[in-house]
């Protein structure tokens, strides 16, 4: 395991595993940690050998939110002048597939970080919530928006307006997480899912992700046109030729990301 202090980075074949590492504050997302996360993702984006990313915390906490101690005395002007606001959007639109492996607390910004990933694998001990209302604010990094899109209005309203926490099982029933696994194996489950995604031709994976995110952002006809364009574009890739040829020749395709 290498990397800097607040984010531990490990490479496993074509996967990058990033672990939030600020245990004394339950991985509260302070600026220093977010800087390191952003830098790690920037490096991963440029590394063609990495095809999917798993973001995890510890068994006790994925992340207990943004660091309240860095925000408590701020004015709205200071908050909105934060030069790093764009990194949350950047994470949501990261071009390679991202999977959050969540155990323990995923609250506030921690829940938003998980929601910004493409999929969520939770341990049985995971606890999700948007408790911002309990401290006088609302989710500010996509919580109201992504929860409404993922769960629908009524459910998002309840979670955001009460600040209530939900268990992994309830989160699964709500459609907030993809799968739930025992604490001992949730990380392996997340890595397995990431491996499955990483084995796909990367240009197609990127196009699929782009299309799904775009669909959440625009009307139906725009989304369908965009999907069709992305579909067509893949016919200029070697991977499409290889994938279809391999099918016809009854052999396993070898994808090169070109
Ligand atoms: N910030 C700072 N420190 C935190 C923290 C947080 N969110 N959560 C926990 N800690 C610290 C605690 O202060 C404590 O530190 P010491 O007192 O030992 O120095 C240590 O972690 C252990 O926590 P506890 O002693 O409280 O542990 P417990 O097991 O008793 O309780 C808990 C665990 C997770 C239930 C509790 O710590 C808790 O309620 N934490 C706060 C949860 C919360 O309210 N989270 C939402 C924060 S607001 C945005 C980006 C992001 C955001 C907004 C905008 N933009 C880009 C615009 C996000 C906002 C938020 O997340």
C-alpha cells in the first residue's frame, strides 16, 4: 500500500483502490483529504492501465461528512468562494467507472461521496444518511439532487427533512446501494464488481457511463440522441471490431482500449 497519508492508494491489476484514511475524525472530508483524493483521481484518469476505481473508508466509517470543524464559523460568502467546489462535480463525472465500498458511517458529505460514485457496495454495518438538517444546513454536494434522482421525491424528502439514518438493508431496499455483504467481505465484493467492470472494453464503458449520466441530466429525446451518437462512435474503435469478430469466431475478445 503506497500513497500519501490521508488517501491510501493500492493498485490491483487494472483496479485502483483508494482508501480514506483519517480514522481519528471518522474520515471527515477536510480540505487536505479532498485535495489528496482529487490528486489521486487525476493520476488515475491519466493512467490507461487503470480501468476502474474503488473508493473505500475503514470498517467503522466510510466518511462521517464534510469536516464540520472547518465550516462551523464560515459565512456564505466564504463558503461560496471555495476554489475547490468543482471537484465534487469532477468526481461525479469521472470518466472511469467508480464504486464506493461503504462500511460504517456514510453521512452527509460521506453519503454524497458514495452517491457520486457509479455504484455502491455496502457492508452490513453501513449507515447512510443526510443529517445536515440537524446542524442547520442542507446537503450541499449533491445529496438532495442525487437522492431525489436515485430514490424518487418522497424518499429523498424523508431522508433529507428528517436527517434519519438508514441501515444497509434499508438502503438496499430503497435502491440506494447495489449490494450488501458481510463486513468481512464487502471490500472483496466491491473489488469483484470493479474487476467485472474493468474487464469490459474501456471506451464502451466510458460511453455507457457518459450516456447514463447524461440521461439523468436532460430530457428523453436529448438523452436518446446522445446515446445513439455514442453508440455510433464506438464503431470507429478497434474494440468494437474485436468484440464482434470474437463473437463470430467463437473466441474470447481481447480488448485494448482503442
Ligand atoms: N466533521 C468533523 N469531525 C467529525 C465529524 C465531522 N463530520 N464526524 C465525526 N467527527 C469527529 C468527532 O468530532 C470526534 O472527534 P474528537 O472529538 O475525538 O476530536 C471523532 O470524529 C469521533 O466522532 P464521535 O466521538 O462523534 O464518534 P461517535 O461514534 O460517538 O459518533 C457519528 C459517530 C458519525 C454519529 C458522529 O461523529 C456524527 O454525528 N458526526 C457528524 C455527522 C454529520 O453531521 N455529518 C454531516 C456534516 S455536514 C459541499 C461539500 C460537502 C458538504 C457540503 C457542501 N460543497 C462542495 C458545497 C457536506 C456537508 C456535511 O457533510
